[in-house]
């Protein structure tokens, strides 16, 4: 039986509806790790360094799609909930066309300026050449990557999360298979370009398939068609999704600070240990992010329909589920700290010991991490982009920057790992304050 946004959601139905989004985001994280595995093991250290150095720039550009996806989903779900289906589809079409146009513009600008950007990041010689070559291939597919990121949210709003999952899995498998073929079989000097082509083709698949689906007659509640420019709708979508854009930019900036501090306190081993934790954190946080993306259209719909009791129930159930996810994750991370660390750095005893000890502290952030992500996404779904952006800004930039600058001076290397826990706990407190302050306004 197909689940609709207008349904009453018990725990079972809520999990069933959000599960495809959770799996979709986790799968995206996993095949990103696999992509890095092939480059590192078959292309070498310098190409791998080039990918890691330039990737934050490409991710920031692609996050425009995530911004329009989350922000546009909140707007469209609310409009659909008010009963104005025609306007919901006009806004949907407009947002898709504008996002694709921005993707084209960013691709051209990126292609022109990627060389000086790579130099600004510190790339020189062979590393610089690899950065530029890899980025320019990826930039050719940037408009489709923007669409892929955007449609991950829109498929949920269209009541077709399973189809969104199927397309994401197809794009991911395309990336993995082409990586295996191109990176392994091509001569060494072409392996990095092969990896870039594999990623670009996968992004084209992930962006084109949804276009074909929504342009044709389909069984969802959304369809691409004629529209007219509405600056207010575009501004509202951007405002709603600004927190997601800000989070991505902030996380990359803070990552640089973490690496600088780790170099001061533990050298290259500290950076390597932090990398292991980031891989695990990426997958665990994908669970919270996937749930938030899956639940957002339901929240937006019932807010638009003024179903206050249902909205209140959705918030309560979501907080319970987020808490359960967090407890399970911290328990799993503590139990798996040794085998996970060994799988990445088991070849070096000193590095392994540092990674395990840091991992056990770092893992304590997971219960708080989910609450911060959901609190920001909840207000995005309510079309309260300012509150969502403020939570995201304080969580990803202010709290983490303050913690990473202060706590290592007190506890040394352990202060680096503790700083993540403290920053995420502060985001939980902040989110709780906003939920209390906004309760009367949104009647949840």
C-alpha cells in the first residue's frame, strides 16, 4: 500500500516512509568511500591527495542542489498541503530549471577558475596538475550532480522515496563498476582521469533519470512542465535550504581547522586517525540526515494543512527515533572501535592505538549529532529558514571552531576528540531552546 503525505503516521509507517531516504544517503556515503579506496590503492598517494584537496570545492558547488532540494521540498510540501496543487507543480518546475541553470553557470566558472583555486589551496607541481584535471572532468557533470542532490529530496515530496533510492543505487553502482574497470585497467597516468570519468558518468545517470521520470506522465504528485518566474518562491526555497548550504561550507572550513590542530598535537598520525573517524561519522550522520530528509515533506504537508495534532505527533515520534538511533550508534561504535580502526590503519601500531583511543571518545558525539541535524531540518520543513540556518551555523561553525581552538589547550590531543562531543552537545541544547521558543507559533 502506497504511503501518502496526508496519512496519519505511527512509528511503523514513519520508519517505512523514511527508510528509503536513510538507505539512499548511507549508500551515497559508502560509495564515496569506495571511490577513494580505488584511487588510493591503484592510482597512488599524489592522485589521492589531489582528490581530497579539491573535493571540498566541488562539494560546495554541488550543495546548491541540496539547498534547493531541501528548501524547495519544504515550500512545495507546504503548498500542496494547503490544497494548491497547481502552484506546487509550478514551483517544483521553476526550482528545477533554476537549479540546473545555476549548475551550468557554476560549472563554467569552476572550469575557468579551478587552477588558481587549487593553487590557493596549496597545490603545486604534479599535485596541482592532478587537482585541475580531476576537477575539470567532474565539473562537466556538475549540473547533473546538482539535479541528483536536489531530486533526493523531491522524490520524497513526490511520495516516491523507493524510486529515489533505486536511482541513487543505480548511480552508485555505475560509479563503483566504472571505478573498478577504468582505475584498475587503465595505465597509471590515466587512472585518476578514469576515476573522474566514473564519478561524472554516475552523476549524469543520477541527474538525468529523474528528469526523464518527472517530464513524463507519472504516478507521483509532481510533474515538470510549464512555469513562470516567481522570485518570491525562489527566494523562499533558498532561504529554507540555506542551513544545508551553510552546513556544508562550514564543515569543510572546520575540517581544515581540525587538521591544523592535529598536525600541531599529533602530526600526520593525528590527521590519519581523524580521517578514520570521519569515514565512520559520515555513514552514521547519513542515517540522521536520511531520516530528516524523509520526514521533512510529511512535516511540511501537515504544517500547511494545519494538522497540529499530527505535527505534534511527528515531532514526538521523531525525537524518540533519533534518540534510539543515537544510543544504538554509540554502542556500536564503542564495540567496533578496534576492528574498524584495524581495517584502516592496522599496519601501524602507534597509529592504531591513537585511532582506537580517539575513536572511543569521538563516538560519544553520536547521540547529540542526530538531534542537531534533525532540529535544523525540522525548521527547514516548517519553512522557517532563518531558525534552521542559525542552528546550522552555530552547530557546524561557531561551536566546533570554539571547541577545537580551546579544548586542545586544556587536554592536548584528547581535547581534539572531546571538542566534537562538546560542540554537538551544545547543538542539542540550542535545538531544544528553539523547539520550546517556537512551540506556540507552529502549534506542535
